[in-house]
């Protein structure tokens, strides 16, 4: 999948190049300073012991102490750089990742919380410093040169060891990558399924589904564990072989060194130094193989984030817009869901003037809720468009659009937080505006009877609301801020008679303020509050016109013996106001 030119992850990684360059430079310094201990050992064996000079020992010790302090300083600075880069990645990407994840959830209707976990995986990978192991491996020539200076035979053994470990690393990559990738993807699916079960706890418990779901979850988990075992088993085997090879090479160096000492080619100090240097040179390669899973996990997280950003690019305007009028125009609107070849909506056209209300009715699966989501710009139209004050709603800058729109979905979701925060949409707001919205929805007194009033915490960790209470607080949230466009999708589904009466009064009050209201409903009591009716059937407009005229036509049709129940599918549309084509060029996603 090709990457977007403005991929946020790619941008922040480019910004980290300077930090990576410093980390690489620090690694060179650290690996060079790591030679101080072998050099010190050579001097102890070959100079201090033979000369029995304590002054020489003191001077050498001062030098190595200074070197070790410098080593510690650079090691801290390198660790600090990794922490800074990890925090920069999170701070620059957190909002972008959340926005892209929400967009992906709208398109696929699936869980996209993995994107947030992927961001945390990258942060952890950068901050914990596995990258240092790679830099240390790249610095192997420093130790190779030191071994050649001690004796060419040491250098030859080191080259052979390097080739052997590199080969083992490639084998480990070949053995583990594909199974590891499949195991990670399967584990992700199992996590998503488990999360859905937990979120649906009431349904699962009420219908006795838990034992069956637990058995299915256990089967899936066992499959994931088997896949992970196959991946890790091979990698761990290669890691164990690598450790054995490294220790064997160190033994070979000691044996070679002993031979060279006996032949007077090197000193005893060089023998000890060579053993330390070869171990230091080979250690990063062993760590790379042993820590392969971290690298694979970070690579998969990075790939998924790139894919998320590549597919999340519904272009929005960045300039806030304030609607001068609340006129709503839907012009030849069509929509085909992603991954489908069947249109849910086909050629929908209607207009609603400021202060008017339109009711949208139709049987189940006729496209009513999809139309509501298109009206708020959650989906991009496949053809045609939805326009508020002449501007396409799906391209509108989201924050300014949301400030002018109220939306009550069919399934009301209130987020974890206080009632005050939910009504105010989690923005800083004047308490008077919050109370005004609650009064419009007739929930001010109901909120007053709750444990802490407007500061009552609701959600999974707080006070549990009934379905009707959630719907009425959701209505207050929709009415907050005097919206110019109010969209209500089955707003009375969980309301009693009093709640329904409050809803009708709220709709009438909104109309008097010049708000355009779109009402999706079945009950006649709510339809009585609208000025126009639009009847949907299988994604197309069956009837559209003034409410009284459409209701009369539906009643007449319903009284005919062969006519189906309301709304009558297949009847000739009643003549009424028709929307002329507004734009010749359709708006496409």
C-alpha cells in the first residue's frame, strides 16, 4: 500500500533523524570507550606487574576512571535521546492516530483501538533502546580492528565468528517472521472478539451465551498459542545456538591466545584482552537474535500505522466555517458502503428550510440510519452530496461543524465522565449553557435527583443510567449550543409518555429558534411535529412532500385491500415539492 505524502508517522520519523544520528554517534564513542578495559588489562599484565610500579598503576587507574565517567555520561545521554524521541512520537501522533482510528471505525464499523496499542508499542520500542543493539552491531569493525592490532589471527577468528552469527540471524528471521506475523494478527483478532464480549456483558449474561463464547475464545487462544509457539520455538532455538557459538568462539580465542603466548607472538595481557574484546563484539548479534520479537512487533506496529494513515485520508477543510443559514439540501445522494457493491441509498433529494422539520420514515433496512450518518458527515457520499448553508458536510472542519449540529443516534452512547461533560461534549462550556440544554430536554430536574447532580460520573466506572435516562441526556447533548441542524434518529425508542412529550416540545422549540430538524421516527405522535415527510423504501424515495398530504396518501393506500402496511412499498409517489438538480458535478468520496 502506497504511503500518503503527508503521512504523520513518516514526518515524525524524519524529525527524529537528528536524534538517531546523535544516538549513532554516541554508540561509536561508547564502543570505542569500551576498549579501555581491555587496554587497561594489557597494561596491568605487561607493564605494572613486570615493573612493579605503583605510580604507573595509579596513573592508568586515573585515566580509566575518567574514561568510565565519560562512558557513563554518553550512555545516559543516549538513553535520554531515546526517551525524548519516544515522547515526541507519542505527542506528535496521539491526536492523529485517534482521529485516523475513528475514521477507520466509521468506514469498516470495526474495532480500531489496535492503532493506539501500536503507537504505545512504538513508544516502548524506542524508549527501551533495542535500537542501541543495532548500533552496537554496526560498530563491530572497531573491535575487529582492535583484534587485528593484537594479532591477525584474532581478526580472522572474529571475521569467521561474525559471518557465523550473521548467518544464524538470517535463519532466525526466516524461521520466525511469517509465523510470528500470523500469530500477532490472530492474537489481535482474538483480543477484538474478547473486547466485544466484555462490552456486551449484559446481553451475554442474559442469554446464557458465556459458556459457548468462552469455549470459542479458548479454541481461538489455543490456535494463537500454537502459532506463537511455532514461531518462538524456532527463534529461541536459534538464540540458544547463538549463545553456544559465542561461548565456543571465546573458548577458541583463549586456545588460540594460549598458543600464541607459548610461541611468544603475544603477551598474556593481549590474551586476556582479546577474550574480552571478542565477547563484546559478538554480544550485540546475540541480543539481536534473542530480541527478535521486539523488532518484529515494532515493525508490524509501524506497518499498521502507515496503512491506517494511508486509508484514513478523507480530506477535510482545515478552516473553521460558521453557517449563516441552516438550510439543508440533499442532492441526488447515493451511498455504497466500503467493501460492498450494493447501494444502500440511491438518488435521495430533498430540501429543508430553516425552522422546518422533516420526518423520515420507512421499513427496517431502508437506509434511514445511513442517511442520518451522511447528514452529519460521518460518511463520504458515493454520489451527490449533503449541503448545509451550501457547504458539503463531509468536508466541513469537524470542530466547527460539530458546534453547529446536534445529533442523537439510534443507540445512545455516553462516554465515561460527568453528566456535565457529556452534555457539553467534553468542551469547556458556560454552566448556564449546559443547564439551558438540559432544560430544553426536560432533564434538569432528573439530573438534580442524581447522587452528585451534574457532577455525577456516568459510564462503566460510574453511575449506571437507564435506557430512557441515557436517551434524554443524549438529547440534551444534541440540543447543547443552539445547533443550526438537529438530527434525531429514533429519539423516542426508550422514552416513556412523559419523555416523548418533552421530546416533542424540544423539537417545536428548536424550530421556533430557526433550527432545521431531521427526525427519523415511527410513532405518529412524533411525526405530528414535522412539516414534511420523506418515505424511504429500499434506499430510494417512495414519497416526499408536506406531512398532511403524505399522511393522507399513506392512509388511503393502507385502506386498499391489496396494499401493504405503512409505508406502502411500490405505490406511486405522491406529487409534492421536488428538488431540482443543484450541481451537475456529483461529489464523490
